[in-house]
C-alpha cells in the first residue's frame, strides 16, 4: 500500500487552515472583502501566496459583492457664487486635516429616500463627519460638516472640496467655512472626476452595505449606515489606497513616525 507523502498531507492541512481564515475574513467583512484584503488577513496568521489563496477561494466559491451603478444628486443649476478648483484632481495629501472632501447621495427605503451627506479626510480616507435626512437641503450638509468640526477640531487653512451643488454654495454653508477659516474648493461644472475621491465612498457603501438590503424605515437605514461608517469603515475596513491598512491603523502609524 502506497503512503501519501508527508508534504502533501501537510499542505492539505495548511490549505484547510487558510480556508478557515479566509472564510472568517469574508464573513467578518459581511462578504465585502475580495482576494487582496482577505490575503492580508490570512497572512497575519499563515504565510500564503496570492495565487494559492485565489485557487482556494475559487474552489470554495468565495466571492466578494459586486458594485452597481448609481445616479448623481448634484443640483448645480443655480446662480450662487462658486469657488475655483484648488485640488485640480490632485488627491495626494501628506497629513491629516489638509483636505476634506464632501458629497451627498441617497438610500432607498419603503418610507422614501434617505439622503446621506459625508465629509471625508483624504489623508486616511476616514469619514470624519456625516448626516442623514429625508430631504436634501443645506441643513443636511451643514450638519455633516458641523459634526466633523466638533469631533476633529481641524486647523485653519484646511481645504474643503465639494461639487457645485446648491447646498454647498448656499450662504449658510459658506458662512460656516469662513467662520472656521477653511479654503473653499469646488469641482468644475460637469466634471465628475473632480470630486471622484468623495464619490467613491458612496460606490463603496452601496456595494458593501446598501444594495443587497431592503429598508422598511429611514431609521432602520440610518442605523445600518451608522454601524457601517463608525464601526466597520473607519476602524476595521482595509483600504487598498492605505496599503491595506484601516484608517485607524494608518493614522496611528503616522503619529508614531512623527513621534520618532
């Protein structure tokens, strides 16, 4: 009787451990993580190559969720003053509170739309402020910005970038920017790429959290959004743009470098 070589038996056992770690990573991310993010989680416990993990995931039919298209909500048909584009699609920043970007989107519920406004720090991709409401008004965006300011207390001179939507051009919103000595920057008319760094968050949250759920009420949707942003996205989600670190971990390592 032929015996199975030990290395084959060991590799099979190791593959099983890798599969269990991959399933755990996939489950903890609620099916969001794909190959590269799962690989980072697996490699924290067991060394594993990308091709090897790909085969294991494929054999066990472990797939990430796929994005769906969504429409924009910008209403730039107004005569309010607009600011020049200070970013000019240069989204690389070297420190926190250097550039905040903003945007609005919507979530469908059986009660009607729930609108979500966010403020995002380009340095670590953290959602520093957000707000929801049943209507899309300047108060929605003002509340999101006030939440960000109250929580983080950014310095004067921060660049605040948005599209040319009437909510961001309103006197109330612009007064808030001036009060805190922020530099206002706005996308060029009709150029969606100028604010792509903010819009990508909505593509992410809808792919990972919204599209496969049905909400009976706006309150139910808001609770899910809170859990996604505050518990998962800012603290646990690995970001490819951050070398697969979380915003929390990326910021901590930045502070460690400064201290050293």
